[in-house]
């Protein structure tokens, strides 16, 4: 699958801002969706979704996916009351 606009614009470090795609993926994880569910909703491959989630974890300085969701919520980068919709 060709790269699409959702996986562009990554930078690294715990203070780096999350991309829209990373925020969408983390929000969906927080809602209990599995990686394959996220793939289907965002029309991305499993590798792309896993990469977006790993990138978000690194940017947030998280130890694991649950920690990344928690950090993103605490820093206001994701809000379960206003879940982003897939494009």
C-alpha cells in the first residue's frame, strides 16, 4: 500500500506533537478498538497502524500503548468526548 497523508510529518522526542493520524489511532485504542479495526476504519495497513502507534509512544515517552493513551489524555492531545472521525 502506498504511503498516504496520515503517516506523514513525524518528528521524535517526548515533547514532539502527535500527528492527526497518531491521535486518531490512540483515540481508537482508548475506545477499545483493535489494530485490525483501526486498519479498516482508516484504510491503512497493519504495519502503518503499528508504526503510527509506536511513533506516538516514542513521542510521548511512553513505556507501552496503555501508557501512551494515558499520557495523550493527560496532556490533552486526545479527548474521548470528541473522538476524531476517520477521513
